[in-house]
C-alpha cells in the first residue's frame, strides 16, 4: 500500500482486459433536469456506472450556478471543466508515482483558462476555453528524471487532459418518451462562434488528500469581483481504488457539460411552446482501460464516446423542434466547443518552487509518446 | 514462515508505466506447505485439500497456530509496501495459516480461486453485501431468506445507503422486474428455509450477466457436495459454516468463495468490519469439513427416507422435499443430481398445536434451532426462525400452520423413522 492505493491487481487486470475487453470499459452517466427559466442553478445526479461486467451505484449531487455573476455558492460549469481536467491529471499522477514506488508528500494541481465573454457579460457563444493549462506542485523524493517522465506520461494517459487535446465530439439526440414507446431524434450542431475581445480568468485548484481523494476549490474573476467556491470532494468509486467520497473527474466533466447545455437550452426560443416539464439531459462518456494502460494501442486513452440525450415525455410531433433547440444550445455552449477543438495545453511540474518539467502539449506530441511506450512494451515482452 | 505462493506484481523505480505485466492474482492465499488436490473427487478434496503439512514434525493434521501475530520478514515489509498483505502472515485478523487451510479446502470444494471464513454466516453475508455494493446501490432478494439475513436487509441496509427489493425467488420474471438502474447484487438462497424452494439458478446467472449484476448465492442448505453455484452462473457463494460445513453443532462460522477479484474486496471489507475467524475455530471447521462428503450422503439418505415416510402418514398434510413428486421446482434436479441435503419440512393436519405436541413426543431429534449437524434437530418456524413475520407475511411466503422443520442428522435411518412414527402416532 503506497499513497493510499493498492495497485496489486493492476497486472492481473491488464491480463483480464486482454482476455475480455468488456472488462476494460467504464461508462459514466450523469443526469441534469432542465432548470426552470428563473432558476440560478442546475442540479445534476450521478447515475450507476457500468464498470466492465458489473455495475457501480453512484450517489452524488453536483450543483452549478448558471451565471458567472450569480450569488449562488456553487461553481460554474466552466470552473468545473477545469476541475475535471486538474483532478484527472492529479489522479493519474498519483497512480503513476505509486506504480513507480514513489511515496508522495503533497500534490496539488491548478488548472487555468480564459473564458471569452460576450457583450452581456455571459460566456461568448461557441468560444473554446483559451490558454488552457495546468501546473502541479509536488513534494516527494523522486529524482527529477522520474518527475519529467511521469509528467510526460500523464499528458498521454490522463483521460480528461487527452479529451482536451483531441477532438472529442458530443453526439446529441432527443428521445421523446410517449405512452406507446420512445422515438429518437438526431441533433445536428456545430459551434456558432461569437467573436469577443473580452474574457475572464477561471481557475481550479485540486489538492490531493490520500489515495484517489482530493479537495477542490475554484475561482472566477469578472468585473473585478473574484468568486471562490469549495472546497468540494473528488474521488473514485471503491471498485476503482477510491472510497466513494465524491464524484470522479469524468462525472464532474459530464455534469459541467450537461449543466451548461441545460442552462442554455431552457432559454431557447424554440422551446417556448414545447412541453419540457420533466425534461432531463443525460450525459454519458466512456473510459477504456486498455487505452489508459496502453494494453491496446488503438484504443483511445481519452474520455470518449461522449453523448448527450434530452429525454422528454411528450408527443413525438415535438421531436424535431426539440432537436433543433438542443442543437442551437449546443452550438452556443463553450464546453462542447472546447471538447470538440484540438487544443494545445500548457503543462508543468514544480517542486520546491523550481520547474522540473514543462511545456506545451499537443495531440501529435502525446501520440508520438504513446507510440514510443508501445514500442518499449513490445520489446520488453519479446525480450 | 514462507510467504504464500504466487507472483504478486512489484512496482518499483525501474518499472515501466504499466507495471509488471506478469500475472499477479493467484489462488489462495496459500502457503507452499499446503496440500493442493484440485481435480480430485469431492470426498478426497474434503479430506486433503488445503491441509498444512508441517515440515518440522510431519504432523498429518494442520497444527493450531494459536497466535495473533507473526514475525516480520522482508516479505512482510514488501507486502505492506506493495499492498498484497492478504497473502502474507501478518496478523490474525488479516489472515493466518489456519484460516488459509480451511479457506483452501472450501475454495477447492467450490471449484474456485479463493475463499474466506468469518466468525458467523451473518458476518459473511454482511461483509459480502457491503463489499459488493456502493452507497445508492440496490439489492434484489427475497423474504424467504434466513431470518437474520432478512432483518439485515430490511432493517439495516437502508441505513447504510442501500435499498432492497424482496421478490419471489422462484419467479425469474419477478426478479427481472425488480432490477433497477442502480441494482448491483441479486442475493438468494439456493434452497430456501424452511420450504426448500429452489431458485432458478441458471436463469438467475444469465440475468446477472445480461444486466451486469453480481449473483450471490447462499448455499448453506446444499453445500458444494450437492451444488456448486459458481458452476451455474453465480459470482460468489456464501455459507453459514455453522451448519453442514462444520456439521457438529460446535462452531459458529461463515464463509464466502469465488474468484479473487471479488473475494479480495470482501477481505478488505472484513478487515474493517472485523468478522474474522480465530485459529481454534478454523481448526474445528477444517476437521468438520474432512467428513463433509460422507456426512452429506447420509443427511440426504435420511431426509429422503423421512420425507417418504411422512408423505404416507395420515396426520401429515403436506411434505416439502425435492424427492416428492409434487415438488414444484424441478430445475433443482438438473443442477443437483446427487442429492439435496438433510432438510425436510412438513405440515401437520392438526396445525401448530399438533406440531407442538409432536416436538414433545420426539425422543431422538433435539428440539433446537440451527441445522446441518450430525444430530437431527427439529423446530417450528412459526415460533422460531419466522417469528419475526406477521401471520399474514408467513402465509405469503408459504409458512402454513402446523409446519415443522426437520434437519435430518446422520443417525441410522431406521432409528429416525421409528422415532418419528411413534411421535406421530400419538397425535
């Protein structure tokens, strides 16, 4: 047991994933009911996740304030997106250092980005988060070479970091639930970018507690006012080396996306005449451990297969109108556009005030590292 | 003391990102000194599997390691460092050679990787269900389960953040309908108490796989001699080892068996809940298990003979036993061709009053709770195991007035029949 993690099952799991790929897949889900037009917050619930061949119940509520300047004490979806990246990076680092036999003293990851603002002070439509980056402060005795190596590998294998680097499209649908069955309507969307010179700073701080448990705080500064939220807890399910103390970083990402889209959707003009009472937005996404552990090179290491489904109980005749409304909301949203874009992310590792590793990460660069890891693994197996 | 067998992964500074790729999970925990007789007959495995062969004395039986703690070695420190503390003798609650001996015997009998013993059957059930579910999770079970289990599921699980739905355990459609999005575990007894209802094991296994659920089967009544649920789709098997496994009414213990990927989790939960079994009880349980196959044959012979005799008796209204032609759950015969243990239930025409009189008149069977011992035991569900149910609830699960639960021991069959006959004659 090191750093609160018991990793003895890792090697066995690698073999199990090879024998039965289904065991490697974890499907996360979050549901966010459509908030009423006057409500300041969106409230998401985590749903049971499928982890390989069994289910894991998840019982967490995540709240988001939908306007940057509202007085709610909850983080905004854009802050939570940074939490999702920072927490995922931090968890991957804890796993990486633990597998190298490094005992950690302290670990903290801060993610930062610029959020473009429209003339009304709200996030600019369809604009990606700018200047995304994270920095990790570490206290441990490992040599600098290990720190550089782990930092490089985390950029390759942290699923949410990879989702930011790579093109991660959200497939969207509307499901109309009628008395005699359900009908699914596909949603077409593309970011409708609103150019804007204004922006604000968004930050998330994730501080490692023990094992896979961390606490996070967030900050956003608009109009000279700095709003801070937290601390809140992020953790893994106990079946995933955690203690079930909070939602994990993938669930936080899904709740951020569904909260932002639900917040925009409720104001869509097309919804004015639609019966949306009880409507809920389901967000889902997948981790495949074969990619995260590089068991199969072709499998992505990123959080992928992102899906959004708006479920509404109404007459199927409303389906196309609802699909158009969801498409319009998605097109105006920041987070789906951010995930869709191929970003460059600045990363660094700092120890004792000194930068041990750093630079810009791109998809091409991390893919090259993964190729090299694959080559070394194959050589080790043949040798 | 040597460490247990196996090649646990060993992370370290020279390792690659994905850790050592050699297989880490091994059967056990198992020491090099333990006998492995996998693939032999169940009688042979009952006798020999897991026995610790003491290299110093050549003792035929496993010595009692009456110690709570073990001297640290390099392996101990490595186990702490790397997390495989289940496989190294460290501390009594974590595991001991006596636990590993009896666990290996159980794992071998169940044809699986690993087993655990607990301080009671309820400790096994509580620990297993908490280990396999999460806050917000849901369990599908049945009101037909043992009273202690029912009380745990009804009174405590919701306080621990788990909800439970009780269904008819013999109706696969009812079980399927009870499954929710957050359902994690199906928990049933292979043969229920006291009516010997058989759950549709194969179909439950299919449902569990189809819906990504874990099927946990309490197999106390049948034991691995008659049924190995893991071979029919269950993920884990539970026992009250107090009953047939030990078989001498002198040990309170429980057990769980299955693949290490699940049993390791149960072990980690046990460390916190604390229901481990001490060395002395492990020794007795191991000794009892050595005769399991032999005993189960006689339990089955006696129960079947008792059921046949009761079915012909004029004061008996109905007999609940898999050997009877009116037994409704015939799928049991397909998965258990070799026998059904020692339990028989029957209803007397004179109701509970006649049942109480019968208990007064019996000379050989002891009127007592529990079951599965070498001595025959008899009790009435209405004032013992199912007294927690209202009369309406008892009727709902089929506990009719005058129901008697008979646990056939291993006495001579003729003696049991004669005693029952004289007792029934006076009613």
